[in-house]
C-alpha cells in the first residue's frame, strides 16, 4: 500500500478506526430516509443511508440515534441491529454496527458539523430496492443492511 | 485517523488501493466454495469467498478466474458480474468487482503465494445462506454478492 507521501507500507499495516454505525431508517409513513454526501476518495456523490462514528463513551445504538437526528432530524421509532460487518478485516480494525429503525418521525432540523453538507431524501421502499438492484449504492457497509432488510436473510 | 506511528491524518487522507475482485463460486455439483484465512487487523479467521487483487494489465474478470484457480484449484464454468462495490468511498479509491461463477470444476491444486495459508471448503448453498443469516461472514465486500446471489435482488 502506498501512502500519499510516497512511503510504502508492508502488508501488516493496520488502520485503526473507531467503531462505525449506519441506519436503515423507515418513517411512520413507510418511506426510507436516504442522504447524499460527496465522497472524496471516489470523487462521487451517491445516495447513502445515514452513517457515522461512535464517539468515546457512546454505545453503537446511541451513536446511531444521534446520527439519524443530526443528519436527518428524525427520531423515535423501534430500533434493532441488522448486522455487524467489517469494511476490510485484513486492513481495518473496526466494525460497523448496522441498525434498522422503523416508525421514525421528523422531530427537528438537521444539526450538521461544519464540514458536513448532507441532503436528506424520502424514497418509497420499492424504489430503494430497485436502486439496490441496479447498483446505485456503491458502499458495501450500507448495501449489506439494505440487502438484509429487503431479503429477510 | 491515527496511523501506527502516531501521526494524525486529516480527513482528506485517501488510501490508494488497486482494484479488488471476489468470486461467489458454485461447483458443477451445486456446492459453494469457501476459504478460510487469518485476517490480521481483526485478528480472526473467518469463512470467506475467494478474493484478491487485480494485477497490472489484467481485467477484473481475468483476475477473478486466476484467483479462483490459485486459491482453490477450480476453473471453467459460466461467469458474470454480480456487483461493483466500494469498501469505503470516503477513504479508499478502489472498487471491488464481485463475480458469480457457476459450474466450476476442480482442475488443479492450489498455487499459493509464499505468504498465503488458505484452506478450501465446499458447503451446501443452504448452509452458506444460513451462515449469512447468522452473521458468520463479517466482510461487507463479500456479504454483498452473497446476499445478492441468495436474494436475487
């Protein structure tokens, strides 16, 4: 692996990340909450589900509820864990906890960090399933819970 | 992100990886080919599908066929692309091409690199589907094609 400064790292280089979360969120009306955000490394803006980092002292579920509120302004509902996955178990040390939140409601405005620019969208579930089928989501950590949700596997 | 040497990198740090591939492989007898390999960053040995790196000058499909032959000794069959995904579009520049190979046959012994130690297993498809359901696969880049294969989404 070559770093931006040109150093080559041996294969046992390991990336220490904090735990991540993401949220497959369904509103009381049965719509899915998607967000759009520019992703630097791929240079693309794609539809995504709400996602973020577990802060020090937080449980993954707490972080998931905080991120849904901050990024989209939604809260309440029923929560459960759909999957726990790794982006790459040979190079990254962290896991991503994927939550399903059903019956959430708009309770506030977005509260974004200074560096965030996130647009919020509501989609019919069937539309999102079709987007998954057509390959419109690229981020594997988000595709796993979406595929699990739609397939029941 | 903190590096092993203690340096803190800003958020726009980007990891340049080559293109990756993985293979959901089904034998002529209808079994799925899984491998087990120690993954350093998580410190775990999990069941996985065959996966690897696209070498310079190779097409993703060529690399997938080469890896299935090298890691498991299987070849032939019908090949198609199931998905193209990113492990993390905010930090890694590469994509993973996920192939489905059906009707493959044992054609040789494994040809492993010096640093590889990979065990090969055949499983019934229903067993693998149950393993996916129970969370026994942790690597999101492999769960996406497995979930797509089993769900048809």
